[in-house]
C-alpha cells in the first residue's frame, strides 16, 4: 500500500448510502472541496446542510458509477456493495466500501489536520478504531501551531530558492527544530542566513 494525499477540489465523487457512516464519509470529502453526489432511498437529516453535495433519492442503479473519480459505498448491504465495487473496478475507478476491506481499492485514513499539515494513520481497513486511537495519541504529542510553522518553513524555502541556493544543501532538521521552538529563534536564524548570503 502507498499512502498518498489527494487534492479533491472539484473532483467528482459518488457516495452510495444515506446513513450516518455515509454522512461522515461524504462530509469529509465535501469539506475538501469535492463535488459529491450521494445516492440513497433515504437520508439522515444531517445531509440537508452538506456543502458541495447533490442528493439523489433512489436506489443505486447500473451505470451510476460512470463519470466519477472516486466511489464510496456505505449501504450496509454487502451484496449491493459488491455490485458497486465490481462496476467501479471495471471502470478503473477507485472504490472504498465502508467496513468491508475486501471491497476496497483505497482506504480512508484517520487524520489530524492543522492547516497544511496532515497526519494520517491507516490499518488498511483492519481496525478503524485502532487507527483513530493512534491518530488521537499522536495528535496530543504534536507541537502547537503547526499551520504557521509549515508556512514559515515554506517561506524560508522560497527565500532560499530566490537566492539561487539549492534547498537540498540546507540542514532542514535544524530549521524545523528552530521553527518549532518559537518565532524569536526563527527570526534570528533568518537574520543569520541573510547576513551570510549578503
């Protein structure tokens, strides 16, 4: 398995199912800017306020996976999930079946986000509860304000590139530790860099 981070902005995603599990998965994807279509005969009330979502109130039909880049099933019916998985797989569409790792071509990780920093934990569908537990334990140990730290390091990287210096030659471990330790230390380091490169 290869962990990857997907940019879902504007991507077409199909979710089949209208229960709470389907809602949780659909909302996570809609929150990332995906164009989500949800098919189900019934929906829990939470769906009514979901952004970037189109609700189709009916059962899944053959051909429904056409035109989508990701498909998620959360019907609670393995027979229906199998039909959806087979159709999507035949089209080359990545598919996730809730609580059914044998019918998945990708897995949704338990994630912690702080701005552009994303920490993800996966058990390849074996134990979502363990993934969630580990995600929470890791999140408690992370430095605060990672979003601003990432932006600071991105700015440093751009400044180094603009100086015509290869970022591969930089001791990033030291810079990361300085960025985490606080803004004063980071400002001192930046002043030293500007002085040495002048």
